[in-house]
């Protein structure tokens, strides 16, 4: 399956799973930070719903803290009150997230956030290299097609 087909499948899964729960339908995935559960591709989509502002994605599940109605309380007061929905991820979505975290979807990387948020490690260097190699490829394609 190509990256494009995988992205279409991920968007379809998000819409089928979360639109009935109140999420607005999406057509594209946002740029995000690989390896960060609060700012990964799917978490950023879910956080567009005001009631899911603390959504986080882990390797095999999503945690949705349903914070509607608790916004005016302190974190200490809400710790026991906020219900959390745990959604187990289908295997195809787990595979996509693992690939995204490895830098295999550079078109979805928020390179500025990566530079600002991730510590300087070989992992960050690898993500940066993947992104800039992808960008060079895109620029070459545009030159060949006469778009530049």
C-alpha cells in the first residue's frame, strides 16, 4: 500500500470513528511532531474538538479526557472527576503511527515544532534529514514539471 493510500485510510478511519462522537469531518491530516503523544497527527485532529483538548495518542490506544464542563475547576479538583475514554487503535493505524514516528511521512512533519520541541538527539537529526531529503525531492519534481 502506498503512503497516499494509507493516508486516505487513516482519514477515513478518523472520520468513521470520531465524527459520530462530535468531531468535524476532516479531509487532510495536519503537520505534527513524530514521537509526541500530545502533538502527533491524530492527537492534533482530535484536539480540534473543544471537549478533547487533552487527547493523547499512545502506541496502541487513544486517551480522550472528556473535559467538557470541568474547564473552570483547578487540575486538583478535576483529577478524579474527568472521565477518560480509551480507544484501542486498529492494527493499520498502529502501523501508520509507527511509520510516522520513524519519519516515513515527512510531508506530515511540523519541522519548526520538531526543531523547537524535541531535544537534540540522533532521532531528531534523523527526522530532520528525512524531512529535508523529502523537500529536495519535491523541489526536483517541481523543476522537472516546470512549476519553479
